[in-house]
C-alpha cells in the first residue's frame, strides 16, 4: 500500500463518478484487511478536507441474512457522512447510485455520557458493486461497506427510547410486499454489542450525537426505478423512500 494516497484519490474519483472500487477489478489487487481500512480512512480524510463531515459509523456484515448473502463473516465498519443523510419519504434518483440496493436496520444515537440516547429504524442505501472474482471483506471495507447514505425515520422516532431494550420485529417492504422480517438487532447482545465492537475496533470513544447503524439481521435488496421502500418496527412505519 505504498501508493495509498494515489489509491485513495482514485477511490474518491470512482465514487463521485458512480463507478466505485474499480481497482478491485485487477486480479492482482488483493490488499489485506488492515490496508483496506487504511484506504477507507484515507478516502474519509479526502472527503472531510473537502468540507464533508463524519456523523457516525456503520457496522456491517453481521446478521445471518448478509452473512449468507455475501458468504463473509464480519463485523466491518464504515463511515457515515453528513452529505448523504436523506430525509424521511425522500425521492431518490436512481442515477445517483451504482446498482442501488437497500437494507432495513436499527440505528442508535449516542448520548453525551456515551450511552444510547435513542434507537430508531433507518433505510441504509448502497452502491451494490463487487468487482473482484469473489466477494471479500477487504473490498467491502475499502468501499466503505458499500454505504451510500441512509434515510432517516420520521421525527417522532428520533428521540425514541422504546426499543433500546424492548424486543420487536423489523421488516422491509418493497412496493407494499414484505420481503424480509426478523429481530431488531443483528448481534447477540443487541445494540450494545455493535457499539462495543466499534469502540474496540476504533480505539476511541464514540462522540455525543454520533449515529451508529448497528447492522441488519435481514439482507440487502436491490431496488429499481419506481420502487417504494418502507421499514417497519412491529406494525409501525419507521422510514420510507421512493426511487425515481
């Protein structure tokens, strides 16, 4: 990874051109996981130096749905950026994404004392692209966990503490049809397990106000133009969007 800055510049150019991760099409490019994280961090520095802001992190590749789908065991982490927060019921432009896909999952907001201030459902957005001959954790990590932002819930959810400890059922509906449902949290131990892994992995305290996407217990689902996506907790709608 002597060419780290050159690779980071290329990754950032590719991302903005909606062709992420072209370096992984080279069969000889197979960085170890630690180097993939170094590349993710280098791209994050480019983004923040250009005026964006890290507002939290995602934990990925944890639940049984994504582990089966990708054939990889995480967890992994990625950065969340202020510029890619979407509002409840936003209309998403299909062309803003490379092979767009979504996950329904629970997020938490960090309180000033480091505890969980709120827990709420979100729609995580993805550029669902792997270029290597097989899916690998280094490609997933170097491409920031495929993250392309997330859709917030409606305002009532943003201060909710109901499901920090209480059990519930998370479900994803596309065009009114339930495509998956399951437990709220992907890891044994619930939301705290995702936070504890992040704290150990990042070797720093999560900051007050940070949003953490805790990972999905379900799967990742491609979407097309005209699709309407909604995430529910039990029978209560949490977040929704449409793809135009």
